[in-house]
C-alpha cells in the first residue's frame, strides 16, 4: 500500500509523463481527479481527452497510475 503524499505544482513536477492523481481547483472547490501530465509541455490534460488542458492543478501524488493490462 502506498501512502498518498501530495507534492505542490508548479514548484515540483512529475519526473515522467503519465497518469497521476491530482488536486484540481475549479470554481473555488478542490477536487481530486485523474490527469495526464505531459513532460514535454509541462502541462496537465484531461485523462480522457488529451486535447483538453486542465488549469488550476495545485498538487499531485508522485506515484504514477499504471493502467491495468
């Protein structure tokens, strides 16, 4: 079992591209969502729509989410 440990963004960024659990502030409410981080652009995207940029990510769990095989 991995303990959730949040790291602040943008001060720190994930080491590699992939799916991460993030804290996202939307309409002054923080929610936890699954998001895709692109290391090349240093931006977060909707995990279902890589065209949709997510603004307001303030923290992420450093453990990358690995989809089931």
